[in-house]
């Protein structure tokens, strides 16, 4: 009859390792965890299905999502708390493990009406989202609608999509290249060109060893999150190769070659 403390992460996530060293390997934190909770650790690379469920919960509960993904739930799996990185002690305006763990257990043990209603609201939200997903799973998106949506979200000052942290969303670049091939639409190609150029000359791109970091923590492609994922190298080089194939742009060819050399060298 203990609540479950769930931690979802993966081996190349920096803050997952920070939380592991600060908290999960710390005897004081371990004593609290084992006193109040049943602890479960999940590798998101092995179980993306589990990760997807609790990422949805985290976003609904306002933590914004990300890894390490921390969830607390009742013994029958009903979530009542979700967050990301939690330090050992209160820091960064985040309640630390030493203060948060007893408080979370207290909410569970008291089992107030407010507590039960909060759990019910999370369940209803997930059920509603699942129902919408089932209704729309067989629908085929209109290509023009997708194109308009992408161009509306294009950052016309710095390239990429959205206004916050920047990810090299290669699948969106590939979509725009395919749209150009299908329609001859020049703005689609210009959006890809502008984005690739900003990535290549930004801090997200390793200017010495080549290759791309997973994302930039700002809208300018300037400050990278220092981890390189092999799938990011593969996807971005595919976008660069397809752009070169579309118009013969030597800059894109050089970018793909640089990423390829960096990936081969790091794997060796």
C-alpha cells in the first residue's frame, strides 16, 4: 500500500545522470524513497510507450515535460504528481527530494477529497485525449494544411520552427523539400535553406568536430544542449542530402559530408 515513484530517463541524458548521482545514489534520499515509495526506473529508449503516457501526464500537470521524467502515483497506477529534474535540496525554485518526498507521501496518506478529485481530473483528461486520438488515427492530413501550418510556425528571423528552444526538426525540413518537388513552391525551399544555414553556422553545430547537438536552449541556435544523438546526425544529414538533390546546393552537400565524417569518427 505504498505509492509508486517512477523515474523515466535514458543513458545519454545529462540531467538524468545528475539526478542519479545527487539523489538515487545518495543514502539520505534513498532512505526516504524506500520508506515511503515503491521505486521504478524506466529507460525511455526501451519503453517509449510508457514514456509517452507519463509525458502526457507531466504536460497536463504543468511541468512542461522533459527528462528525467518524474512521476508519483497511487499503488494502482493513478498519477497525482509529475515533474522533471528534482535536486536533492530546494534549489532553482524547485522543491528538493528531501522536502518533496515526505510531502507527496502525506498527500497520498491523507487521501482528502481534493486529492481524489485531482486524480480523477487527470484520468478524465487522459481518457479524453485517448478518445480523440482513436477518432483521428485513421484520418489523412491534407498536405496543403500541413504546409500552411509549418510555414505559419516558421521563425523568419532565425529559421527553424517555433519561438522557444530550437530542435533540428529534420522531418519537417524533409516535408518541405518534398512539397517543393511536388508543387515547385519556392517559399518551401527557402525555409529549408534558411534553417539549414542557421543550424550550420550556429552553436548547435559542432564547428570544430562537426555534427549537430540535439537542440539549442535558445531561439537563436546559439547555446547547444551538449549531447549528440546518432539519430539526429542521420536525420539532419538526410535533410541536407535531399536539399542538395533538389537544387544541387554545395553547402548542403558539404554539411552532409561533415556530419558523416563526424559520426564515423565518433563511432570508431
